[in-house]
């Protein structure tokens, strides 16, 4: 996913399958730092939850915060060492990291429209596109978000 291009690309077996237009958080340029900063996080993630009952059509949860975010949060005194360790442990188990720290959480790829940046940090697609993507990707699918 390339934030500056507002594009999410789906690959299978190293081959590009489809490119989707996306909308981002209301502060789309910089990397996410903390809860409620309206930024879309950058880095390496995986799909850790598929929600068929999302209020935004369907949603795929990203494994945010990731380890680099946890390390930065510990360094900047946003989270405790215990919280950092819990995040690292969850990532190493390929499960959902804690969603209730000062770093924020609940970052999803979801429906609701892609025409303008409007989310609180999520990645939004048009509803038909999230339906297609939701069916195509299993839990654990890697997601790379670049500037």
C-alpha cells in the first residue's frame, strides 16, 4: 500500500492481481505515533482479524502497533516496558497486538468509500472493493504500508 499514491495493490504468488484506490486518515502524510492522531501507520503488518460485521461494510484489522512502533513508543515514554513486551509477544505469535495503549489501535482496511481522506487512521476502500479483498485475503496476509 502506497499512501502517497492512495493505492493498495494485491499480489498473489509475486504477481500483481489488482490495484485499489484508498482513502486514509485525516492526517495522511506522516506515520502514526499515538492514539487519535488521525494518521495511517506505516510499516510491515499482517491481517490479524477479519470482521464480517463492520460498521464500514467489512474490515480487515492490521497488526498495529507493530514492533518498531512499540520500540519508538517505549523510547518516547508513551508506553511501558510491559506494554512493549506484550506487543512484541503478540507480533511474534502472529496474533492481534494490544489495542488499548497510548499508541492507538484498531487500524483496519475497511469499506465506506475512497474518494477523500476521512478515517481516523484506517485505510478505506469502496464497498465493492473491500468485499473482493475480504474474500481474497486470509488471516496472516502480509500488508506493507509505505509513504
